[in-house]
C-alpha cells in the first residue's frame, strides 16, 4: 500500500522524540523546586504556569505601599526548615516575628486513633482537656474537621507542642523564588487544560495548553503536576485516560481551607509599641504589625470565620476587619490610608487557600504520591498533606529524585 505524503508526515510526527524530558505544570514553590532539581541534573524541562507570575500562593505585592506585603504565604516556620538555604542563596535578611521558645507539654497519646476519627473526637476519647488541644483552627479548620490518624502518623501533634520561631523575609518573601527560577524555561499565561498519556509500553505525555490566543500541544517524556488541591478537585485539568480509582478517590477526600488576610496602611501608629502580634485565641482573628514605618497591620483569619467575611461585599469585609482590630488594640482605629487583600477562594488558579486532611482521608496524600505508569507524577501539598512553603519545596525535590531514577 502506498501512503500519501500527509500520512507519512503524520507518522513521522508521532515518532518524533519529545522536545522536553519533563513538563512541570504549575510554577509555585513545588513546581519550581521540581524543575530546579531536574535542570540541575541535566534534563530538558518546561514549566507551564497559568498565571502571569511565578510563586503560586507565595504572592508578594510590591505595589501596595513602600513596604512589600504578603498576600499569600508569609512566614518561615522554624529556624531549621529547608527553605533557609534559599534565604542564603538569595542573600536576604529575615526578622523573627513570633517565638515560642519553651513550647507546650506534649499530649500523651496512649493509644492510636481510629481511621475515621477526627482530632476532636480522638482527644476527647483520651480525656485531653480542650485547652491543651493543638490550636489548628488558628490557621486552618477546627479540630472536628482534621484526621487524627494523619496527624498521629505524621507527628503533627508533637509539632504543635515543640518550641519554634517564625521568621519574615525583609523586602518580600518572593525574593526566595529567584534562585529557584533562575535559568528555567518558564512559560507564563499558559494554563494546561488536558494531560494525555500517549502510548502503551513506554508512554509519553501530551499536554494541551491554552492562552496566548490559541491552544497548542506540548510533548514530554514525563509530567509533574504541582497544582493546588482546589484546582485538582475542581477538574480544571482533564486527564486522558482518567486517573486511576485510587487517585480519584484521594482527590475527592482532600479539602482546601479558606484564609483571609486584610492589609491596612495607617498614617499613624495603631498597634501597641511593645507588640507585633495580637489575638489568635478562641479561633478568632490574628493581628500582625508587619511594618512601623509606614504602619501596616494585617488582620488574618481562616476557616468558617474567613468564609463569613469573604461572603461580604468588599467595604463591609474591610470594615469588619477594622472593627476587630479596634477591639484587639482597645480603641477605635482611624480609617486606613490604603487597604488590599487577595481572595484565594475565588482565584481560578487556586480555588481555596491551602490543604487540610479530613477524617478518613489519611491515606489520600500517599495515594496521590504514587506515579501513574511511572509517567505522571504529582507534587506539592496534595502528596504531602502539608501546607507550608518548606513542605512544597521539599516535595518538588523528593518527587523528582524518584522520577529521574528511571528517566
């Protein structure tokens, strides 16, 4: 049989070696660290990012004021986390913002929790007074919505009781992105809509990328998906063939919390001179003074309280934050010179803040961490269950160390 020229060209195109060894979907910290590790080991890597910037939920606003503010992640949680190596590479300065040098008395966990047990029901069963529970609701969902098994297995109960100190990066957290992104091939404004595994014995990956006025195809030997859990759950990316049942069940089991950070700049001091942080009790807001010149204060809340405020119109939302700040400092505060926030729940490329692990979902991160046909890998909060910058940074390296073992 004689094949026409068009057919011959089509066959040649299918046989052509993919341009990229690995396509990384998402240029948050997990995606950038994954690409960094692969490029440093000599692989050809393309990073596809839907936004017009890198960093994902690490989002520093340099336009709000003379002092940068963090609309997303804001702190290094501890003096020994892995992201300190980025601080050194970027040659930036940090300042301590919160310290708990003694920690609290560890909870005596005499028996393990049941698989479907929440942190609240588990600690009640052990007879632990509620005042001694980990204050998970301060920055996430309440203890009734957390998997006790996941916290038990991952040492999170001990983490909450251990002494630690938090730090802020002077001049913007986004400075840590520079050593990660340096020299990488990153294409912004390039949302991936479909990931297709092509071939049987040695599958490759074909990604459908929209943006830039047209759809296009990107082919790679492997793919790392480093997207927030809200985006993965929401079906913004289609997988062909559909993900295995264990992966689909895991995505259905995990959840994203909601967080609200309201930033205010004032023309005079409003925060107590001897304090940098107030609040955080009884699941209430936390108030941070992140700058004295100019005076910039953050009102921060999570979970149900955040959702209540996010449901309000902008003016009412900022007004409620201002009222809460006045109650915290003990006097009426003036109207701010300017204000800003970012709604992560309505952000199509986030669809919520960060992850939490509900009761019964303790095995979900491990299920998602299992590669699909050794070709499709997941990285970030979905495979770790963690919601810190250092957790995302570590995940990118761990996943790609595994990937490159047989690439």
